[in-house]
C-alpha cells in the first residue's frame, strides 16, 4: 500500500488505483489491498473495477472481517452497467465485456452515497 | 493440485452422468434482506411438500444460515420437476449490530446475531460460486431495485451463466411497481407475485418448471 497517513492528520486519504497497477495482481491481492485501505479509513478508487468473481470474493472476505464496535463493512459503488446488456458468454470468455467501470469503495461508516445514476456517483465522505 | 482437481472433475462428471436422468437442480433464492425470500421458500415448500423451510421476520437477517429443502417436486402440465430450494440470507456489504438493537435486542444478542449474519452472507456468496444450479432473485417491488448490491449480484450470477428468474414480490402492496424492476434488469424475465398472499403462484410455478426443469 502507499504510505499511510499521519495518525494526527484528520483528513481523508483517497487512493486512486490504476488499471495498470491492478492488472499485475491476483484476485486475493486486489481484495487485500482494497480492504487494508478501507480498514485504515481510506477511500479506494479503482480505475477499472473488479470482475464479478472478485466482487463476490470481496463481499465474502468483507463479511469475515466485520466485528462489533469495529469494522462494519464497506460501501461500494460502480456505475450501473449499460441497460442494453446482450453480451454473450463467448464475449465474456473472450474478455470483450471488460470490467472497465470505475469503482469507489470506502468504510461503510464513513461514506454515504448521495446520488447515483449512469453517469454520476455523488458521495459524502466523513472523517472518523 | 492438478491431479486432485482432475480427479475431482472426473468424479463430478461421473456423478453428473449417474444422476443425469433425475438430476436434482439446486435453486438458490437470493436477494436483499427483507425482500420476502423466506416467505417465498416457505410457500413453495408448503405447497409441494407440506412443511416449511424457516422463520420469516420483519427483522432483517432473520435467516442467517442458508437453509435447504430437498426434493421439492413441482408438477406442471403433466410433467414434474424436482428441485432443492436453498433459502439464503440477504446479501449486503455491511452489517452493523446496532441495526439489531433498534429491534429491542440486548447488546449481547445483537452482537451474536450480527456475527451470524456476516457468516451467513459469506456462506451465501460461497453457495453462489460453488453450489447452486439456478437462481431466483427476489426483490421487494415497493423498493428501488437500482442498488449496488442488486447490480453486483446479478452481475455475479450472469458471469457464472446460471439461469435466473427475477421475482417482483409484494405486489399486494399499494406502492408496488413491477416496471421499475423490469427496467432495471431488462435482460431477465420478471415474474410478479405476492409470496405472502399467494398471488400469481401459478405463473411462478410455470416459470420455475420452464427455467429449472
Ligand atoms: N405485503 C407483503 N409482505 C411480504 C410479502 N412477502 C414477505 N413479506 C413480509 O416481508 C417481511 C420479510 O419477509 P422474509 O420472508 O423474512 O424476507 P427475507 O429477509 O427476504 O427472507 C416479513 O414481514 C414478511 O411477512 C408479500 O408478498 N407481501
Ligand atoms: Mg429470510
């Protein structure tokens, strides 16, 4: 992970992670990187998002890390997929349907989605 | 690793062949908390086997373990399909035990429930990746279907190429609208129903037989 912030600092750290950086990582490495960031109170923005399978594992690992009075999960937002979804299994197999969707992930107790539509995600981030 | 996986694959192929005739499809009932998944699972189980799957409740996360009802035989137009129904906990990306204390629960009880809820959601995701052959995705038709969890879950289901039916539940309520759900997931068939009142169950069973038979 990038340098962690100064503990005295009461700002909110935002990590913007490029598709290029993610492309060399395994699914578990991506999930670990995201959750480590979120545990520290950071907002993690992925240029290219996760695959459906990685999203499923992210939910699963998030659940195992929730604890009372501690971490209570994540808020995750991506743009909704295009409404005309007619990509076939073959397309997906060939990687034609890219996961290429900006994804914002943050600690559930610090980030609140105010508005979301196909072209805009508006979120309120609070300090801890 | 490769050897064991190869072995597993060939065993499962053999098993598939063995059971090819009366192959039992395992149908997972997914959807957000409180959509009516357990109410639906119970109705299906009661209609065709005589007994229920588990308790329904207005308290979110009442179902904290995936519950399975095996050998539910649904008879349709002279044919019959046999399925296993798996009622799952509602999927979410966050669980706060304080949600439970709002329902007059002691802290200790709320903490225990939230821990069970998180385990249940993890388990439900696992079932989705490994153990179900088809999905009924239940939505409360009085609520906005365009949520991140719904979009992600439908995406996960599609990526696994599982047959999926979307159920627009609670059509007995005044502010129910199916159209919003159809607009949100136009690539899938939406079936309106009231699991509580038993409205439109004929179409529900027709579609189950058609999709999962
Ligand atoms: N009005 C109405 N309420 C329903 C319907 N189906 C379920 N409910 C209610 O919604 C609440 C949640 O139901 P439950 O089956 O426990 O939801 P689950 O969390 O998805 O398993 C309960 O209070 C049910 O009685 C329906 O078709 N109409
Ligand atoms: Mg339930």
